[in-house]
C-alpha cells in the first residue's frame, strides 16, 4: 500500500473531487493525472493552484520568484490554464485540496483492499462517483455533483489530442545492454540505441 502516491484535484466552487493513485511521483505521471482529472471534469479550470512540489516548481529566487519546472510550465501554457503556486509552508492557501486529501485518507484509504494499481484506481473512481461527490459537503451544504452542474459551463474546453500528445510520452535512457526499463519491466531495443535517451 505504501508504494502508491495519491493525486487529488478539487474544483474550488463545486468541491467536485478527483482522486488517482500512481506508482511514480514524477512529472510525466503528474501531468497524466492532470489530463485524467480534466477528462473526468469534462474541461479545464482557468487557474490551477499547485503545491510547491518539484514536479511543478524547482525553487524560488531571493525575491520569491518561482523557477518553474519547464515541462510542467510548457504543459500549462499549451493547454491554456494559468498555473499558480500556494505560499510556501502555508497549506491553508490551498485548504480545499488539503481537506480533500484528509477526506480521502480517512474515508477511502483505510478500508480499501486491492490487487494492483488498476484495481485501486477503479475502486477510487467508484468511490468518487458513489460517495465523495454525492455526499452533502460540510462547507457548502450541497452535493458537489449538484454544484458542479452549475460550474461545468464555465470550464475551458478539453484540449485537442495533438496538443496533449507530447505529454503522453516518457523519456528513458537505454542501458548498455540495449534494454530500457518501463513500468517495472525491461524491453529490448536496437543495440545502436544503447546509452541514448528514448521516448
């Protein structure tokens, strides 16, 4: 169970929740989770408030100006949403997400039993649709799915497939033996690619 990372996205107004579990906490996985969340919502928010994780921001200069992860910044610019950062060490600036994470940890995670990541995410999505997004939310006093019906028309349209295609690839280095590792498996490629980076 401890090998999975949780990704949580919460829409600010409706509090509609998206949850996904991943094996790798890298930029490619983080971007794929965003794409899956946007598809679940049926559109994009104009602004996404992010934590100060290395997959989003590499650091800040002395004036506090962020040095964005170039891959994530390219992703945000290509899709047309504004990426914003919460204040460092101030979790309350993204309280809706923090509350969503706590809700997942206390209401979904303790009782779940799964055989692999596919099964885990299948159960998480069933829980989102059957529990999390239809409950009466403690703050709004409404069901997130009901509020989302009023929020959905304000989302940006989903991007065309060719816009997201570059982000559906992962880069790996081919070993000297002509094999490349991906998803806990090794795959042979032409020996002339040994030592090179491939997608």
